[in-house]
C-alpha cells in the first residue's frame, strides 16, 4: 500500500538566521545572533529602546546594511546581497521600507501622484491609462484625495506624508513592508489612523509587516509576534499577546512598566530601570 507523503511546508517569506553586526571594531554590539521568521501575511514586531539594535536588524533585512555574520533568506533562498542595481531591484520586489521621517525619503520636487507614477513604471512597467489607474487605486488605498495627491511633500501634513510613503512602498507590489518607527513622529490620533490603515492594507492585500518600534502599545495593536531586543540581543520572543500578558524577561517587564497608565509610578520605574541597567552593564 502506497503512503501519501505529507505536503511540503513552504519556507517563511523572510527568515533571519543568526544575524550579527558590530561597530567601532567590535566595541558596539548592534546585533548578536538574531534569528526570526515572518510568514506571508504575518506581522512581526521588533521592539526595544534606542540603542537596542532593532533598526540595525531591520536595515540588514532590507539590504541597507551588511551583516558581519548570519543570513537573510527570502522564501528559503539567500537574499540578494549588495547595493548594485540588480540586487536592489530583486529585494525591492519582495520588501519595501517605510521610515520614521517620510520627508527624507520623498523627492521634494515631486507631487505624491508623480512619486507614485515613477515607482509604478520602475517596478511594474505600467504606463499610460493603466499607470494612471494604478496611481488612483493606491491613493484610494491610503486615503489621499486628489487635492493632496497634487501637492509637494512640504505642503502635506505629517500624516499625509506618511500615507504617501506607504503608497509609494506599495507601488512596488512588495510582499513585506518594513516599518521603522513609522508612527513615532505622529500625534496619537494620527498614529491610530495610520495603524488602522496598515491593518486594513494587510488584510486586503496579504502583505506582511515587520514593525520596528519602541512603543509596546503600537506593537500590541499591529503585530502577531514580537521579538524584544536589548543591547543587540534578543531577550524574549513569542506571540505578541502572550509575551506582553506574561513577560518572562526583566527587560520586557521594564518596558511594560514604562507605559503610562492610571496607576503609573514614574519614580518606581526610574529606580527599576537604574537597577536593571546596573545589573546588565
């Protein structure tokens, strides 16, 4: 009797294996054996305070930094390495990055509509009416009207600029968005709007998210899984709801205690932080 073999499990969309990175001839450890995976349509949060190494890891995955060791895999194959045109284009078909300050990544001489048209042509080859239709779809997707789409970046609000940056990233039709503190510079009400937008885009398109943040409440809202980093090392990882409900590591507990709440005691948090840092020099 022939036995049917179990269907092969597809590899993760993106996998980081043992990433390491140091600066200043090894004096500063930005990443020490960091590993994680992101499934298609998944959402991973990488969280930690300034200096934890979370941004370095995201830039390695995006191909903006070279690691000293380890590997990034895309669907089981090594990610293209280098900053040459071919490597950048191959990565761009899989992942796009959205930064904290979109003004720095937008051409000040291009309107939102022009910026989208340029990226669409570069990555999809669409022109004419098809490109115009695609621009309109993207603007609708991120909630920008015709008036806003005709403005230059300097004439847009911070929230509008971030919407343009997200639309510009989506124009390349990636499978993963890497968002580095993408809502940190926005006020709370605009943050909520952008987070709801990203959640809706993920559900509609199936794009995966890698959300880099120092804000645990943002990570709690937008991600399925979380990796907590401290001084270049992963100290805790797991399902977001479980890790934040019952954190096992002292640093994760410290981050949670630092979030303002009705019974928040900033003095106690300050003392606990000092004691923790003293014990982990």
